C-alpha cells in the first residue's frame, strides 16, 4: 500500500537513504556524504505551480536504517533547507519528516511562513506526544500535514490536528483515494483540511484526484499531460520578444530598439511592469525602454527579455515544468558561477541555462533558433556542442533537474562545486523562479 511512500522516504516508509558502513569503506563506521537536494513540483487545482516538495536523495542505498538514523537524516534535510533562508517566498515548501523528528532543534530555525511539514508516523509514535508536538509547531506558524496510515493507532487523533491530509496515490487503490477524500471532507473539524495527492504517476490519476476534490498534486503526471494545440509559434508577443532580443544582443541603436517596442504597446507595458516589479528590486522606477537601456545596460536587458520569453499564455502542466526548469537552470548556473568561475560574466551563464530550454518553448530545433540570435560563441558552444567554459555548469543544472545523484556527483566534481553549494544554489534558484513568475500575467 505504501510503495509510493517508499520512493518518497527511502527503502522503508519511515526512512530515507543513509550511506552504510559498507559504502564508507570503513567497517563499523558509517560516513555521511552530503546528499543532494531533490525538488519536485506541486500543482494546485488550476494546474499552476503552488510549491515544491523537498527531500534528499543519495546514490548509496543501505541495507537498513533505524529510527536514530532517520532522525539524523531529517536533521540533514532541515539543515540543508535552513542554509538558504531566502528560499521561502511566494510558494509553499512541503517537507516530509518522520514523527520521531518533530522535536529536532532545526525545526526552530525554519521560517514560519510557507512551510508545510508532511508527517509520516513512526511505528512507535504515540498520539499524545505527536499531537502535542503538532500544537507547538502550529503555534509557531508552521502548517502540518500527515500521510494516510489508517492502521496506525495514532492516526485517527493526529488527522484531527493537521492542515493537510496526504495520501500516496501510486501505492493506493482508487477506492482508497476516493474514500479518503470523502472521509476528510465529511469530518467535523475545527479547521479546514486540504487534501494532498502525493506520487501521482499518470495524468488519468491526476484527473481522478482532481475529481475527488484534492487541492494539491505531486508526482510524475505532469510529464505525461496531454499537449495543447501548438500556438507558441503564432504568438505575436514571442515574435516581438525574439526580435527585441536580436536587436539588444546585436548592434542596433537605442532608438531602433525603442521603435521595435512601439510596435506592440502591450509588450512594452509587460516589459516595463516586469522591470519595475519587486522581483528585480531596482533602485529607481523605469519609465521607458531607453531608460531601461541606460540603467540596466544591454547585457542585463537581454537577460530580462529572455526571461519574458517564458511567460507562456495559459500554460498547461508541461509548460509550467518547462518554464520553471528554464528559469531555475539559468539562476542555478549563475549562482554556482560565482563560486566556480569568479570574475566571469555570470549573465552569460544565466542566458546559457535559459536558452537551453528554447527548443521546448518554441517547438523548433535549438540550432535553428540560435541561428537567429546573436549570442557569444561560448554560449553557443555550450548549448550545441556541450563544450566550452559554460558546459560543465550546464551539465550540473541538467543533472539536478533530472534527479540523478550519481550524475550530479560526477558533474559537480567536474565543475569544481560541492554538493552543499549545489543545494544552496538550487534553493536560491527555485525561490527566484517562483518570485519572478508571481508577477506574470
């Protein structure tokens, strides 16, 4: 029944992966390597990203993990998240934890907003102790959820105290998902409880959960969502943005760029509104494109025009994943570049990450699209040949997105960055992408 939760928490529902003594090379003395952070999208009922589920994933898999090791692992997850306090802003962070970890001091350092702790009840969990811990955490402003465990003696009481009721869809029968929804919605509760569908593998399962009033959806289903009719190539705003990007990246005069903007007043409004949004935190108001060129410079303006390319109209599930992956790739490469490539032009790294998803955005071959945009040879080489100075960090960004720990280890090593740096950069990039899209139409 809990096969999906095994994927979420490790080999056992109540555990996550910790390196064993065998993997350390020193018998009887386990050595913990810094695990990589895994970020997974969570959607709302409008098919828009509402947050992310964060967990740790390692390449080594132990034979068994006891409750003490589970607490250690949860501690590592919380320490990793606490290392990037800027990571929590406009979207929710769902954090799976064992009930045995609810007294960890690291919980006190979490921000009080936009955090949802998803609790898996440990085998020996007592209802009184868990409920008391939940009350204390909720008083601090944290939101609490619990996974469906109907046979656990503490579950019936704990479910009365939470804000989210979660079920592992992949590991449950359809009637169990339906009955769980009905039971939660019919219960007499002091506070509303949101239904969280976890580990949804197929789009049909997503539709089923949507029909049964779930409010948040997590899993691989978005990757298999039906594609909408291709309207991207006919989007006049995309064509105008590509033309503007060509002008800004090229040798066009400021007056020529401004004239191109005047051809589409709505586009001008969108760009100026975006440049003046809190996401950019500029020191002064920008009232015209000419002013933007003076204040930002062409290189920085190219960056924001590239970002706006991904403001897809009426995006579906697959579009949201593509949009966030593109923005996150660009920002992650930029942040890591500050460590791995000091003194270099980090805007070029950002554009490399962004442009790596242009083929999916425009639904045309990447080489064909890049032939229309005057970009540096280093960016072009990284995107088309996977070589040159930016290729190593692009490989890190792609491995992080694919949740491939062995590949993440090898690419990070090749790029000269450590797992802690990758984790912090991923959190910062996720937060930035979330904040940027908050100000789109």
